[in-house]
C-alpha cells in the first residue's frame, strides 16, 4: 500500500466578491499549477471538486477549463467538511492503486446554499447554524463555568493571527471588548463569535510515494485519518458540551499515524464559532474537558500561534467546500517551514480538524514531514 | 489488495411520483436491508449518496434515518454517471483498506436539477440533452447510412424488455410505427427515442473479500473498472458519431479484468437516447463501427435480452443518480442467475456502461461471478 503525500497547493483570497463558482475553482487550481512547476495536465488521474454549490458537473467543467482529461471526476458534498471528505477520498484512490495523482479543488460562494440547514425539521424555525452554536455556548459555559470573556478570546486570537494570512477575509484585530459589544445575535452569541461565509477556493495535489518526487522536494505525508458521522440532526446529540464525532475520528487518526495528541505541534481546527475551539481542543484530546479556554489563553499570552495559525474559520472566513482544504494547506505550509509570519517553531506533526453541522460529522487528518 | 464484491442490493419502483429525495434513499436502502438479512447497521463503514438533488448532507441524513453511524459519509455528483462514480469510490475505500463495507445509495426525483445543462454556455439556448442527442443522431445516421427505423428498434426492444422488469417506469410495448409517429421533438428525435426522467432509488452494498461471506453466498466481483472524462461541453467533441470517453474507459476496464469485449455475456449500457445504444456497443468494442444497429436487430429478432435486459434507460426510466446503481444491480442479478423472466442464458461476465452529458464522461465496470 503506497504512502500518500501532499505535493502541491493553490489558494485564492477569501472575500465577499461575486465570482462564479467555476472561476473560483479555476483560480485556485491555476495557483496550484503555478506553485508546482513540474506538474502537467497529463499527470493528473483524478479531479475531485468539493462544494455545496448547486451547480452540477463541476469536476468535468474545471477539468475542461484547465485542460485536464481525468479518469476520476466528480463532486463531493458533506456540508462544511466536504473539503476533508474529498481529501480522504483522493487518499483512497491513490492508496488503492487506482490513481497516482489526484487534484482536489474546493470552492464556495458567499451565498452558498449549504449555510442554512433546511433539511433538519427538528430545528423548527431555527435552521441557521447560529442556533446550534448558541445552544453549544450556553451548555458549555454552564457546565464548565466559562465566561463570555474566555470565549471572546478565541475570536481575538484568531482575528489577530489572520492578520498574518494574506488570503484571510479579515485583516483587522479586535479586542475582547469589541467582541463582547459586537451585534448580539442570540442570548449567547455575538457577531464576532462567528465565522463568516465568504467566496474562496483552495486546491491541493495528492500523490503516491513513487510520484511525489516529480513535484516536490518537501512532501508532506498523510499519516493518519479518521472520520465519523454520528447523526445529521443535532438534537440527536445527548450533550452539547463536547464533540462525539470528533473524539471518534481523532482516536482513529492517532491510531493510524502512531501518534498521540501530545505529539501534535500545530493544529487547524474547525472554529465555526468561538465555543468550537475549546470544545474541539478537548475532544481532540489536547487538553482536559472544560480546560480548552485555558489552553487558548495560554497560547494567546505566550504568542504561540499553534492553534489555528492562519486565523481559523473566524479569522480566515468560511467558504464551506474550500475550508477543509485551506486548513490542510496551512498545515502543509507549517510543516514545510514555509508559513512566513505565521510560522510555528519547527513543527514535525500537524493536525486538521474539519466538521459539519453541530459536529454531527468530523474528519481528522494527521500530517507530517 | 483485497478483491471487492457486491453482496447486496435494494431498489424502488421507478415512477413519476412526488416523493422526497430522503424518502427515496430510505426506501431503496430499507429494501437492501430486507434482502440482506445478516447485515446490521453496525457493519457499515461508509455511506455514499449518489444524486443530482440540491439537498445537502444527504449521506448523514440517510444514515440517521436507517440507524447507521458511518465513518465515511458524503454525496457524489457527476450528472448521469454519479451512480457508477460512487461505486468506484466505494471500491477504492475498500481496496485501500480504509473500509470493509460500504453502502452506496442513489436517488433522484422526476424534477431533478441535473437534467438541464445550464452550465454549458456553448450550447446557447439548447441546454436540454435532446439537443446533443439530436446532433448525435443526425451525425451517426449520415455517417453510417442508418435509418430512423433501425434506431427506433432500440426503443422497441428496450420497452419490450422493460415489461419483464417490475421496477421499470414503462410497462408497455411499442411498435416501430409507434416510435416513428411519436411526438417529434427535433428533426432527428422523437419522444419514444428518449429515456424519461423519473423518481427512483437504488442501493448497493460493496464488501471486501473477507467480509462478503457474512452477507451472501453468491458474491459478484468487480473485476475491472475504467473511467474517463474528456470534456464538459459537448462541442469539444470532434465527432458526434462515437464515444471517445467510453472507448478509453472500456479499454481500462477490460485490461484490469483480463477480459476482452467478446467475453461479455450481458451488458447494461447507457441508452439515454436510442442512438446511444448502437454507439455505445461500438465504442465498447462489441461490434464494428457503424454496425451497432445490426447487433441490436439480431438480439431483438433472436429474443436475446443480453443488451439492456432490464429495459435500459429508455424502458426503465432515468433517475439520474440511481441509474448507474440500478444498471449494476441488473448485472448482479443476471450473474447470480436470479433475473427471473429477464434472465440471459447462463452469463459469467457482465458489463455496466454509464455516462454523462453527451458522453463527455464514461464509467465502465466489468463484473463476474
């Protein structure tokens, strides 16, 4: 069974621009080609598109636009973790020997239809993700006696880190006071607690061990992966203060990679809302239950950007289908020591955590140089 | 590398009914469970949904409805060959060792948004598939001096065969005269030359070699597969009288399975329109170029149902995301000698051909008992 490496990537600026989904895919993929000079269209066996767009046949369209005639070509959708679902699918094609080189391209528009959870009748009228996030926040704060200030610090930290990410939607710092006085959306959630939908694309190249030296001198290996879907409707959750699917996915990914949570040097996790960051840190086994905000505070105070160095979803913006791929690209850059102002001190092992719809589904990837 | 078997299936009646997409998926999957008595929800590692529906998170929703908590869960879309794209993806998860048991469920509604090719600006106003089919028909008839009667026989044969398929949309026989006097849609295409969109679902269970004996005594093996996407817009085709993507996909599938076209005993091919059947037979290497209608005529006259025994798309109806899965189920039943009145004489090797959008993309599967 061949190992699978990440051997190239491309990304667009995350914005509120009105760009067609096909153009977003094209722009991220053209950036990938220009970053990977030895790559030609003929090298590519498969093109997977990750998006919540209602547009059809996007993989064939992207392929035609950039001049690829792939064997494997389709779109993948699983709401907010479509991106890492595509990466795992690409991994399986390569690992099985059906392909050697797969291009995964994720894109979304600011007005994506994936943002409103129309299908979950159990939510009644409360179909926007802010409602589950609000329940999570109330539940988490009550159970672990966490203050609004402690959660607001997630947003402060991630906005600050995004300033060093030229592709991030936000380029502005905010204070705890700014977060706590931003527009009140629900009793437990303010505007600056939320990631924002945006237009953005991210493309990544997965390659078998034999082929990767053709494209890069510094391959990053996918050494572990885990996925779990516990339900679709969030009211199936028995508790709102931890992420069951994340725990299961992380356990698998650690086991496959022969690593433990303490080995992780840098992490991109799915901070769709401020409460998600401490909850994810806990469910990933990085810190004890209820202690996530302390870990965030320590990282912030010591200036260590190891948690969401690119600014996470809150700082970077959240173009659904592109998010998991953009998270993975950040970890690749960190492990290649090419993250510029965002560079964490000499990381060897990194982790990506990408989830959907109130953590009903999670993917965890472990990457290493 | 483990071999991959098909160890179970379920299907719904194809109809014009107004049923929600989630219910169609559920009905096909419940049928699969009832046909596969030893299968429990806990056995299933992955759930892939094949559909052109705009509804999101369908794989998680189906999983919750039927009580599965899968690792792998997402939707796959590639227009009309979404179904076989999902099957190949499931194959790769199993073959790579990431999973042992994958449920693939395809569904579509009669009003699927995948039916109009909105994205192909090169088509001008002619975005409905009948326009490419009309060009194909004109081109094919002119090049090989094929009569309207010869193409009409495809529809006659497939409607006749569908009468023996209890799940088919059509249960009525038609004469050549009926086809030639049915509503004229374009200069070269009449209503009965066309497959019809419909509501339908089909689910299939892919299993690794070690696990398949838990679920079936007569596994059907996927011994070959090939896929190719040559373009998205059909005007990239240099000719309209053969299917380039099908030729390439078939060559790969034959090579992988160590079979040649002459070894194929039964075939489900993508007769979206009558002209597609002879063209596909030729591009699959079953008969010389331009001789496809002669092969159809011989099969019809000798009462041999080996080409599209369930009635093909023209007879069965074409619920886009379910079609490739329903085709595969037919070949499984044929190879298990369980096809009832549709049974072809003792077939050992079968083939599935599923394509999208003017044959810009094709999948070919070789199955054997």
